[in-house]
C-alpha cells in the first residue's frame, strides 16, 4: 500500500523560492554594508543622493541582518508581511544607493521585485492551517 501525501498548496514553490531569494538578498546587503562602511574604492561615495558611505553601509547592514532573520521565518511559513516590508525597504534603499554602484543595485532591485512577487501573488500559502479535526466527522457522544 502506498502512503498518500497531502499535495503542496498552490504557490508553495514560489514561496520557497522567495524565501531563498530573501536569504541571498540578506547576504548581499550585509556584504554591501560591510564594503560601504570600510569605504572601499568600489563605491563612488560622492555620487550618493544624500548621506555618506558610512550611513548607507549601516543602513544596508541593518536591512541585511533583518532579512537574514526574516528568511528563516519565511521558511517556517510565517512572516509574509514582514518579508514584503523588508523587501520594499531594501528596494528603496538600493534606489538611493544606485549612484554609488549602479549595476549591483539594479541586480538587487530585480531580485527584490521577484521575491515580492513570490510573497504577494502566492500569499495563500501563509493562510492559517486548518484546525485539528476540521473536516473530520465527530464521533458519537463527543458533542453531548
């Protein structure tokens, strides 16, 4: 006799993909933050819209660490709203960081957009699981 498995909910693959992208983005933002704080010559600090590289390095470090922590929530099937909020924050921060390192910022913004898509379009995956006994007929005497 073959054991039956419950089918995965629609979009479960996209949610896992978004969680993986979220983990990668967290790593990317932490690396960006470290490089910006160390004032490496890879970034054109005089091209920033406002602030300096140290400010943007700290901002990217904070966002990256929060993304790393939130990615584990996403793998657990929780944290959809937190994930979307952090992705939007990352996207906006990369927009402001764009003059310092344009190609890298565009890559990160595209990945942000793909992860937002995965979390928003397939948000039903985060619906609360059915309660125990839902869909199970009650036994005689249980409802007395």
